[in-house]
C-alpha cells in the first residue's frame, strides 16, 4: 500500500522530548519553545513568533488582536479548511467568500475589491499548497481601505513571494499577522501544533498576553513586572514543551526535508506530464511570483465523476489518494448565510482536485508506480 501520508522522524525527537521531561519544565514557554520561536525569527526575519497548539489557535488569536466585533466582515476564500472561517465566526464576524483563481485554488485578488464594504475589517489570504497568493494586489487593497491582512500560511512553511519590486519575501512575513501549522500532514510537524507570526509591532505586547490566558505572566518571568494578573482576554494557546521539543528536532532538518520533497514533486511533474498532455488531468500551476515548497502534489480532473473513478482506480491498486475541501459557501453551516454569489472556480476545485501521496519517505519507485497505474485508467473521455 502506498499511503497518502506518513509522518517523518528526523532522529532527534525522542532525545529532545526526554530532555524536556528531565528539565522538569514541560508546561510550555520553556527552552524548546524559545528555540523554535528564535529559529523562525532568525531564519525568516519574522518580527515575533509565538508557538500555539494549532494553526486554528493562531488564527483565533489574530481575530482577537484585531478587535473583531460582531457584524464585522472578513474576506477569505471559500476553498479552504473550516478553521480559516471558524476563527473569525467565533468572534461574531460575517464571512464574505471570494472565488478561487481559474488556474490555481488561491483566492482571486481581482475579485476582492468588489466585496469590500464599510464593515470589512480584514482580508485572509490562504496560500494553498504553499503557493503564494498575489500579495502585492492584496496588500494594496488593504492599504487603500485600511484593512488588516492575516495570512493563513498553514501549508506555506519555507515558501516565498516575489513582489513587483523584485524582493523575495517569506510567506507569513507580508501581512500584519500570519498563522502556520505543524500538523502531521505538513512539511514540518509536531503532531498537532501551530504558530502565530506578528509582523506589526503594535500587536506584539498584547499577543503575548492573549497567548498567556490574558495575563502578563511572560513579562513577570522576564522580571519586567513584580507580579502578574488578569489584564485582557485570552486563552491557553501555548503548547507544551513536549510538542516544542518534537518540533525543534524537525526544524534542525528543514533544509533536508524540503530538498527531498521538492525532488519528489519534480518527479511527479516529469512522470505525469505525458498523461496531462493526453487530457487525463491538469497538473499544478505555480505563478511566476510564487515559489514551491512541495507541500502537496495535486491533479485537477474535469468533473467529480472522473475524479471519483480515479480515486477508485488508485485504491484498487493500493494507492491512497484524497480529495480536499468542500466549498465553505455551500456548507450546511454557512450556505444560508452566503450572499448567493456563484463561486464557480471554488466549486470546480471541490469537485475536481485530487491529492496524491506526498511525504518525505515516499520512494521514487512509488511515484513511478502511481504514474503507471494512471496510464491504465480510462476517465479522459465522457
């Protein structure tokens, strides 16, 4: 069986977890939390990083930090994971969904301005598959209309955007804030885990308070105040040192992990190109302003029927493939709240996108087998 995903261990995870346990400090914001946060700040020049128990928690923190109020509107893609929306719905926001682009699942920046109203508070671009949204256009709109930009960079570790000025910027460093995921399906993992990046310094002090249950506890431990208390809203967003220790072992091998994943991604492109040219499916498109972090490899089929046949064919040959999101605007929870606009490309990806196995320990021969199995499928014709 070729699995869809298998978590990769670098070899130091158990050692660092044991070290964290033996230190008698496993509740969070200890040695390994600091090492991880410093790693990201040093490597990607993020202003401030706070590890969280999930990307969902990081998004919820961002919603609190922008003082989102009931009735405020937040623009985001419909083709995304439910956590992107839930974080803002929990604060009472109205979600305004944007359609995807024709050639990739990211939100179409050209459609955003028509969605902005006096109630709009933020734009949440989701960098699907680690491929950058058109951030120049999004940031220009945010500046024009005085909006916050919160990057959902769950899948975008070590991925970049090159702007019109020619400057290459890490995803997560462009908006006011950004949220990352270290779920076991991501490139760098800790089982469950996430991180909030605060690029706008005016949010820095309050973010730390919200992160620490609404207290100034972190400032107390640094000796900046003589006692700590409840000073703001917040929750227990920080992860344990065990999670942070596991994550740090992964971060030490980030370059090796990324290089291997990119090799596998490129092999997929080479092996599957002839079948794409025959019309069986469409291969991923990476805009010239985006880098590729090889988070996933997906194919696009013309219809739900053809994708279903492909999944069944692969399964018969012991290959596990998976579709992805169902458009949030047509979900049971939100369809009655959606304004009725047709988001045809979002629905197109919901029906046609298929994710193939993609993980560090996937073998080149596995990809060859997947290509060979696809060559025997018959879904190209109606």
